[in-house]
C-alpha cells in the first residue's frame, strides 16, 4: 500500500451535537484495539478532540484546517500524519457543509473530504425522528455531488422498534446504515466553552470514557463494512508534508548548535499542534517539554520558550504558587531570549490572572469573563520580531473567555486585518505574545526564525544547573 492510498474515512454530521466525536473516537479506539495502526485527524482548529483521538489510538491527533493552512496543504499534512497507518479516521467539524463564515465551503468537512478523496460517514442524531431521517440523509447526499456520502451511523436510537423504523426508512435512501447506537450517557465527557475538557485534566476518567466508547461502537457498528469502505479510496497524488524539507537546519540554527527550546505542557497548556515541535526540530532545535504546574525550573540550558494555549484560568492559583518557575520565565524574557506565547501563554506572561500573580513579563492584567471570543482571523506582523519578519501575513484563530487589559502593547504582536481591524498582543525584546493561535505548518518561517534567534541567545544563568 503506497502512502497516497491509505484507507480512510471522514466522520461527519448534519450539525454540531449529533455525536460525531463520540462515534469518531469510539471507532478509533475500536479499530486500534483490534490491532490496526489508526491515524487520527480532526477538521478545524480544535485542540481538544485530538487529545481524545490520541488517547484512543496512541498516535498524535492532527488537525486539518484549510483556512489556517490552505487547501493545498491538507492532503500533504494528512499523508505526513498518516504515514505507516493501516487506517486513517478524520473527524469533521460542525455540520458537513459548514465552513469559515462568509467563505463558502472553505475549511468545511465537505471540502476536506473532497481534498482527501475520502468517503463520508454521516452520524445522524435520530432521537426525535423516524422516516424523516431518510429525507435528511437524501438532502445531504445530493447537495454536493463531489462529496461521496457512503454510509450513515444512527446515533441516540431509543429502542429496538425505533431502530427498525429508522432502518426501514433508510432502505429507500440508497445510503447504507453502517451502525446504530443507543442513547447512553455512561461514556459522556464533560464540556467547557464549546468543547470537551482536555484529556490532560481528567486522564483516568478519559481512559475509561474512551474504553466505553469503543465498546459501544463495537456493539453497534459494522466495523468490517466500515473498514471495507475505507479501502475503496483512490490514491492521492500529493507528496507528504515534510518538515525537514520545509525548514532545513540551515534556515534556523546549525545542526551542531542545537539551541534548547522549552515547550510548556501539562494540564494548563494543552493546546499545541504536533507539527510545531516537528518544525522546531527540523530547524535545528532541541525541544524540551516542561509542566508549569509541576516543574519549578525551566529545562537546563533553555535558550527559547514556547507557551501555547489551554485553560490556565482553571489553574491560576497553582501556576501562581510556582514562584520559582515564574521568576525563571521572567528572567529568561528579560535576557532577550525568544519567547512565543499564544492565548494561555499570553495570560501566563501577564502581571496577574484573576488576581493571582503571574510572570509579570507583560504590562497587562488578565481575567476571566462570561463573553466568548471565537473565530478565524487574518493578521500581519507590523515589525520584525523573534517570531515573524515585518510584513509576514498569517491566518489564525481566537478562542477564549478571558480579556487582557490593555489588549495590545506599544509594539503590538499583530495588526488584525480581517474580519475586523485592530492591534493585538505584545512584542517586547524577544517576547511575542498574542491571543492568536497560528498553525506554523502554514508559515514554517515562524519556527525557523524562533530557532535562529534562540541560537544567538546564551542560555540564561537561571536555567544552567
């Protein structure tokens, strides 16, 4: 089997809330437990579902976002992530045809399915319908002839009689029923904002939930038929994305230098795309993870720092209590070392979060609010900094219920250009801090620039032990 012919399915739904995460994660776990190497993928910018996918499969959950990375990179990124897999499963986002606001099909599950030439299995919430399910499926199957809607999984089925009525209705639709799952709250996963609670915050419970989902899917779905369907795909003509080809060490640091870049993780900082660490390594860095909730020191010899997103507001007292690490982060930033902080990282660098002292690197205060800020953004770097050269244009994503006051420094990190125009974030010395989540695979120069800057920075004395 060549890389381009990896068996694959897209798991979609008519709308959010139908249960596609339940079904996709359960299928991933069930096939993995059966001995298959399963590659998990998620349409859109979401960081949380891929954590459950990773737990189910033992492989990194990877995102496929045509808005953030561009349609041309979807198949290459898929092939990179799915290398060596027996089966790839792609969980969709929102409804099958819902994409970036005002941009047609861009970033929709349907667009990604077409780019991957993959059959779609539609998860339908059947809880309040019987014959109407056939009309709904017929509409989705006929809306875009380039989307191959090849099967349906009925979710939230109430009884044997209900399932019989649904299957009889579907007999005339031309779309086979590949599974039926009963209503069951035992494998539920708690939610926060618009998504699930990250795996890192509830690992034991998450393992149990994923096991329950696998059992439900095995009992209610025709795994052999789904696997056979996944094998009906054509070969993709694209070459796999290669971080080493995108960004050689010569573009960042010489291979012999290996500047050490510490990357925050743990329960408070769970938002990160797998390709970021791969790009840092391809640019010549040694990547060292650490947990700001547990580690009192940065990794020895740290020359650069990446602090991604997450839910630090849930851990503000514990982050604040780790005063030794906060002091080291502040000292590293003061030394001029490159520091890239997104969303949660931005809050961690502020003076305080909900009244709890943070690192004090930025002259700003942060707090939790009731208002959700969510959406895609377009932005431009206004001046040279440790992450981006002046004029660098990126597409990103905002997702937070916090506010930072002020929202931008004297030297902003980005000038947002769409859908609104405003200044956002902070650039100070080597620090680049912003609410904007950016996928570096779309602009590998960000990783290269960060590593090159780190290579020119002497390790902070506070991190040499």
